[in-house]
C-alpha cells in the first residue's frame, strides 16, 4: 500500500486530530470536576486552618473510638464474608446443579438493595418492636443501636464482593487440577489449600480489598442501626456526619481525609493486583 | 448432587439440548470426584438465608401485615410520592448524563493515548472506593455558594448545592464508574477490521461511528445506564449533604425512610422501604436481561 492510501485508511478508522483533542479534554474536564476536585477538596478543607488544627482534630476520644469501632466492624464482617465467598464460589464454580443461576442472583441481591433498606430490615428483626425484639430484651441482648447491629448491616452490604470476584475466576479455571489432586489421593482440604487457593489468590485479594473498602466506608446501612451514641456506636463515616452537622468542618474533613486515604490506598493496591493478575494469567495462558 | 443427577435424564430434545446434556454428564462425573458439594451448598444457603433472605422477608411480611389499604396509605402519601418522583428523576437524569460522558471517557481511555492515561484510568474507580459520606461532604463544600465550583457558578446565577440539581451532581459522581467500566471492555473487544471494512466501502467516519460502532456498544451503554440508575435510586450517603432535604422539594426516598423511623412511624418506614426495595428488584431484572443481551451481542 502506498503512503497516501495508508494515510487515507488511517484517517477513516480514527477521528480527526481536533476531535480527538476535544474529546480528551472533555473527558478530563468532567473527571476533574466530578471526581478529582472533591477528593482534593477533602484534604484542602481538612488543613484549612493549618496542619496543627488538622492533627488536633484527632486529639478527641470520640474520633479515636470511631476509628477503633470501624476497625472492629471491618475485622468481623470482612473475614466472615471472605469465608462465605470462598465456600459459595467452590459450590457454584465446581459443581452443576439445578437452581444455580438463581443462587448467583440471590448472592448479588444486596447490591440492588438501598443501604437504608438494608439497615431497616435488621431493625425490623432485632429492634425493640422487631421479630426477636421481646426475646432480646428479656435476655438483655442489644443488637440494634449496638455493635452487633453495625456488624450485621455491614455484612449485608458487603455480602457479594468476594463471591462475585471468585465465581467467574474459578469457573474459568475449571476442575481439572483439583480432580488430578483428588485422584492422586489428596484430601479435599489439602486440594483446596495447595491447588485451588494458589490459583485464586489474586482474585481473592482483590475481592477482600473491595469488601474491606466498602465495609469501612459504609454509611447508609449503619446509619439506620447505629443510634449515633457518641463514643460507642459511631463508625468513622457516621462521626464525619456528626462533626459536619455541628459545623466542625475541619474535624469532619480531617476524619474524612483518613477515609479518603483508605480509598487511595485501596485504588493503588487494586491497580497493582490488576497488573499482577494480568501478568499471572498471561503466564498461565 | 442428587438434584443434578435426577435432572439430567429428562433433557433430551434439540441438538443444543443434547450438547448441553453431554456437557452436564461430563461435569456430573467430575462431581463424584470433587468433595464438598453438600457442605458448601448447605453453608452458602444457611448464611445467605440468615444474613439476606430472612431479614428481607421480615420487611415484606411487615408490609403485608399493614393490609392493602394500610400499605397504600403509608406508602403513597403526597410527601412519599414527591420523594419517589425526585429519586426517580434525579437518578434518571444523572444516569443519562453519565451514559454520554461515561461513553466519551471510555472511548478516550481505549482509543487515544495521552500522558498520565494510567492515572486517569485509576481515577475513574475512585467513586467505588471513596466512602459515600466523604463524597457527600466534599461535593457539598465544592458546589456550595462559596465553594471552588459553586462560587463561579453562583456569579452566573446557577445554584446547584441544596437543590435537586445538587442531587444529580452527587449521583453523577456515584454512577460514573458503572458506565465507564461496562463500556470499556466492549470497546476493547471491538473488531477494528469491521471499521476498516466500513471505511474502505466508502463510509465516512461519522457514518462508521453511528452505523457500525454505536449499535454494537449500545447494549453495554444501556447496561451501564441501568447500573448507574439503580445505584442512584437507593443512594443515600453522598446525597443528603448536598440535597438540602426540604420535604416535597429535595427529600429523597431513602432519607424519608430514616425520618419515618426516627419518628417511630414503623408502618411508614416499612411501606416506603418496600416500594424502594421493589424498584431495586425491578432494576435487577432489567440489568440481568440487559447483560444477557450484551453477552449475546459481543459473544
């Protein structure tokens, strides 16, 4: 092909340079206005009265207890949902059975439920006027307006994360390797630890990472079940709201900046895993 | 295991069905080798029921307990109707804007190269990772009358924060990655040969874009739209800080649920939550259907 003809074909399968520049500028402008500026705003607002005021914001026992509570809630909810995710994807990816697609849909269900509704359903089960309310009161167990309620609401909203990463991954990998291990005499457990887990570790880490980010940042669902008791049932996002509503903006944005840093660390790790993941699968493929 | 083995012999109709059967028999044999089906299925169903299904059933049964008239009275008050309308309209507008802008961003990320592209690609995922409350207060500060964006807009006489338009801004933030991440892989898999064929048959670039590329990515764009819309219907954290929350004007449905709950109006909260839940399930069906369509188109 001559240079001129080549040039003509290339022109026909891409846009003129001015349009390319225009579209790129449009995309970047929109991303800046809607996504990047809010992120930058968090750090600017948090340090508006200087670095000293920023760090002084953390010199508040309620902030420290909010941080501790967020860590506790995530430390219970994330491992539970991780174990569930592994168990569910073993069942779904390694076996054929009737009703499988229904089960997959049900696992995804929490994603289509409003966080506020997710919180409310637990109030209707465990609240004073709920199904188990009278029994819980009689036995002096508090779920709603207490830590167990926060954990349950967080489990609900983060329920599908690990399973939904692992199911397609394990389906793609098939059963051959596990079958080989089993027929060579390995036990089920040993097969899982030595064969399956190494194969899915990056996908698993990815799911756990997203699950954890959502668990620590959840607001709507925990807002319903929390009761907002200072120093007791406020997670970090909930305490951000309280500080903000009290016009204590520096402290609100200071706590928010910790959550924003968590989001940034999550994004960086996510990109690293995606990169490792792509590398690993290209080695396998 | 038993369920699957009893289901197999019945399937013997078309050629496709026979092929399906053969594959199933193949994996049936495999099932006998791999252990843990009963245990994992049992644990999955137990945990799913305890954490998700039983609590959701509690909501539906509470609602049913109100009776039809009681439910309608509680769920469709003028204030609740205004909240549904607002949630629906703002989610729809935000998703529509995101469908267009998300398509442009996905296009730019897949087709063009520019410095810092990997960074931009990472930024797209930020709304997935940033807690909604943080996004909410940041957007409110940014678009308020004295904010970085709000101040110049106020001089032009445009007020976004504390109006329904502010809700659209917050939902645009939350919904954007859904569109970009749904459209991106489809654009990547798009066969460039088809575009070249169209071009060599004399199609102009605009014609190729509208007649060749757009139809093949439309299912993905619609799926992204539906995902963003569904998210917007139930979104709470990012909205309440920027919304203004005036009853009948800028009060979204999830907020009304919380207000009813704080007033100990369990009937009202339950009824409104049921409407929101049903709307979410309807969107789940639409999205599943769109994704199947998407898969058929690209597969």
